[in-house]
């Protein structure tokens, strides 16, 4: 997003390629060559708890530790990384590279405690009371997927995107089978499609998106890679109902769209075509 806002990008020229430049450095410069200045924590240094070891929590813990605070970083999962680990597949973000970059951020003033969940293993009152922390920073992340808001979406076989990605990336679980439909056009949708097509027992994977390919917010190279791997993209359709049989998803009823006026994001709004409902058979 910063590329669109830099002066080069906002005045009609090519923006500074920040993402590509960072990738170049990560690919070619060992993570351990980054040695940050860290002020040693004094015995009376304030103790600070950071809950959640994703990008925000790691940043807070690193910066607080660098200025001499004593930081405890609590993480619910088996290791730090948050959505970098749970949502982004390994083929996009190699785990060895990620772990080295994270390790470079955890300085001597930061203690990482994994398998520690807020409300299960500790409480805010406990941290700020008996355990003696002077402050708590909550970096819990956003792990709940948005619902479609259509009838039938709670039947078995309809899986929220983040849950699907976490099951595969963190635990190696294959949740997809048969004919798979992905609703959405962002990076998480494309990630889910590319993860699904790698799972055993999957016959086909189709992305259903309400606008055209040009309006998809996912990275263009990710869309192209998904199509090259056999994912099918069907545009200008919106789900209006999830169809089921014996309590399990059997398909989805779609409505065809045309593009109308532009909204606040600058993209044209999808406008339903009356009488265009049609059903597609799906297993996941």
C-alpha cells in the first residue's frame, strides 16, 4: 500500500518498488547480519507483556526490548509468526527464511513463551496484578473470517478461509475434497485456492468473484500462478445461497452480475442481473 502513496506513485509515475527491494534484501542478505542496537535492561527496568507474536507483537516486543524494557512475548501457537505463518502458504513465504527473520527480531531483553493463550493460561488482571507487568500490549490479530450472509452457509463443508489456511499451514490438515469453490478475489482467496489444489482428493478448484479479474485485489502474479496451476476463475458472479444435502454442502446458487457505478474504492459496483440465478455443484 505504501507504494501507491509515495510521491513517485501518487504523481503518475512508477512508485518505488518497496516490496521487491525488501524481497531482494531478504533473498541475498543473511538475517543474522542485522545486529540492532539494544540497550541492556537494568534490574529495575519496567516489565511489559506483549500478547500475540505476529507482525505487530514482534515489532512491539523488538522495539520495547531495544530501548531497555524487559518484555515477555506470549504466543498461542507453537511458534511466533502469526498470520505470516498461519495464513500465508510456505510456497509464498519459505519457513526457514521467515524463522531466521523472526529470530533476528527477538533480542536479549525479550522472552518468547509459546502455547500461552489469553484467557486460558493467563489473564489481563493477573499480568497487571500479581505478575507485576507495568503495561500490556494486545496484538491478537484478526483470525475470524467474514461471513457471506446467505442462507445455508453454516452447513458442514463450508469452511471459513482463515480456518482453512491455518489448518493446512500450521497442522498439515487437508480439509478440502472433491469439487472446491472459493468465494472472493483477494490474496487470502487465491491462497486458499492454491492450497486446495495441492490437497489429496480434490478434483477441481474454482474461484467465484463478483467483479471482473481487473478489479480483483489479489496480486496479479498470484492470480496468474493460480491459473497456471489449474485453478479456474469465474467472474461476475455472487453467491445467494449455499445448497446442501443431508446436512452437507452440495453446491451454491449464483447470481450473474454486470458492473455499474464506481464506489469509494474506485471500483465499479457489481449489479445483479434479474433472473440470472444458476446452481453449481460443489463438495467444499
